[in-house]
C-alpha cells in the first residue's frame, strides 16, 4: 500500500512529539536509504556532505537542481518520511530560500533544514536579522503547504569556528519565532551546552552525533530533552573509511583480508 506525502508528513511530525528521542540516520544514496529502512529506522535525512563525497566533490558544491534530483531519488527509494539537508537554501535572499522549500515539497519530502551559513570563508554566518528573514520566508511556504512539512532551523556558529553559545541560542530562539518547527545547532561540544539549548527553546531540538570527544547515548540525549538525533555525514565517512582501509591494504601489503568483514553478496541481495 502506497503512503501519501500527507501521511509521511504527519508521521514525521509525530516522531518529534512522543516521549524520548529518535535517531534519524543519513543515507547518501538510494541503496543506503533502502538498507536503513530494512533495519527498521522510522525516518531518514539526507546529507549534503555525504552526497557530495559520493560524487567526488566537497560539501556545498552541489547545485539546487542536482540536489533536488538526489533527494527525490532517496524519497522514491523508501516509504519512510525523508527530511533533506538543503544547506543554506541555495541562495542568500529570502525569495530563493522560499523557492527551495517549494521544490523540496514537490520532491516528496516530509521536511528539510535551512542553515544560516553563507558558505563564504570571509563572512561565514548571515547577519542575524537577515538570517531571520530567510527563515521566515521558508516557514511561510512550509506552513502554507497542504500537508505537515517540518522545517528545521540550523545555527551554524560551531561549525564555522564560532563556539558562541549565547549567540547560538539567540539565533535559535529567533528562528523559532520565525516559524521553524525544529531547532538544530550542529557541533555543540558538551552535555551542558546541549541542555542549555534545549532549555532555551520550546521546539524539538536535533543534535548531531557522534561528537568528537563526547560519548553520549540515545538514552543520555533523551534525558537532556533532545527529541531527534541525526548523524550527518558519519555513515558516509564510515563507509569511505572502510573503503580506504581496504584499498590501502591491497596497495601497501598485497593482501585481501578486508573481505572477511564485507557483507555477503547473498545478505545484501536479500535486504534489497
């Protein structure tokens, strides 16, 4: 039985309002999306970095048209709700961000994230009021759709080398007021910082794991009030790590022991 976009949107929204946190893993192609569905996850999120790596590119180098084709391929590969990492909305102005939300809905997504990073090294974060205008434009389109579309507002300070908790909280509070349904500050470094963010807002909070040097479980994050846990490009990088270790073993040692840890052809065929 096919699942409508409205049903996916409602199911995705509901995940954020039940007790405890849920994991939303990040596939980087249709195959990994199907494997995550096979394992029983309830929703998926795309990863802009993981997809870019699969193309042999750096993050933030994939254009909107190509990214929309990618997220639609993920949507078409699974019956699960899918939220997309749509970077900064692929443009500086609020109108471009609004159009990105329209295209996201047309691609079949149940939600997406919009960040306040400019992707410019000399000026990496949008000025506060401009960032709020962009989020408001995204929310106006998202909330006018004929189905629940969950908009995540991202504050990128920590990812661009600005670990300013007070400004990050101020931005998240402003994105909440602008209409974001979920709030997310990737790169928070401590349990106390995560707890402070959760206390400061009244929307569900997403946290990305794993964090370097921080060992927190799903139960730990639930106890802090976190509602959603994503993993960004970590699955992609884990897969590429295994690939590089195998390739180096062949090149440097002339051996093939990596095959002992490979998933069997038969098992993968059964999962697909």
